[in-house]
C-alpha cells in the first residue's frame, strides 16, 4: 500500500483495538472517518485494497486468538484431571504444552506490533507500548528519517524494487544498537533511543547515509543510488510526541533542502 493508505489503515486498526467486536461496517465507518480527518482523498480501488488488507489481518488475529483460547481451556481441563489423579507424567506434558502455547500467544501479540515488510516496529507499537497518552515515558533522542526521492524509485524501477529498498533501509537502521526502529509510514522511519546524545546519533546516521549513497543498487541492467534525509531532536519525559515529531520533521526538511543546494 502507498503511504497515505498505510497511514489511514494504521490509524483505523489503532481505533479497532479498543473495541470488543469488529464488523466490516464498523471498520469501514472508522476508515472513512480517519480519511476525512487526515484530509486524504482516495479512489474506490484504493479503498477496497486497504479495507481488504485490514479486514484480513484482523480476521487472522481473531482466528489465532480464538484457537489459542480454546487450546488453553483444553489444557486447563486436562490439568485439573491430572491433579485429581495425581498423574505427574500428564502434568509434565501439560506444562510443556502450556509453555509452547504461551510462546505462540507472545508471538501473536508481537506480530501486532511488527511492520510486515521491513520487520521493524510499526506505529501501533510506538503509540501503545512506547508512549503513554502520546507522551514520552523517559528522556531520549528522537530521529526522523525520510528516503530521498523515493517516488522516483517506484516510478522508474517498480514497486517491488521500492519494497526491496525499504527492507534494506530498515535493515541498515537496525544496525544502530540500543535503538527502537519504527516504520512510521511509507518511506518514513523513526529511531528512538535513550543511549545516545544528539551529536553521537547525528554522526552515526551521517555514516549510514554516506555509505548508502556510495552503494550502487541494480535493477535489471540499470544502476541507481539512494539516500535519505533526517532530523534529530532531544526529548524529555512527558514531552508531547506530536510536538517533538514536528521539530524533527522541520529539521529533516532543512537537511533535505541542504542536500538539494549542494
């Protein structure tokens, strides 16, 4: 999906996580409300594509959760019987099965917070796990990364190549140790860390950026290069996310304009 569709879909799924029952009509209503709030116009084909994507994802999570709940009930019943019968062997088997089920449930929960394409965290993780009521829980450094001229990659080499570029950027950013990497939307990423100061993280991102610019990428018989612009901002505990994001976004655009003047 493109950047705008992903933004609407992420916001919609965030709202749906608060509901106990989700019907297609409810999803559609929230989806179109979010699109209106964000002042994003989308055509019918894009609407259908985004709706189907989210509904399939929600249905998959629902099916997996129901299956895990049913399995857990079965194990609990077996455990009760084994306790009454004092069957240690059966209890050990049940313990192993419950440990395996617990891992599956943890993996399922983690899947809610991972971007499928880049395998970095998604916006939902940031809002639900890292922030509290859109405020930072501790002091740290915030970096906003935007791939330069990414639309031209999709236009000239196709969306499959664009996806490969996004995966590569996500992998490169994960090399920044002790930092949380979030695919925010489309070709935008966020790095959050409490282990760096502004100068150190800026220097590290400059190194990654320069190495990337010097790397020739190939598509069939064509060679191209990519780069990114970024803005780095310090934040304090209880700072508002939107305010810090705006400052980092402004800094990133200054970085992008400076690149174009060189």
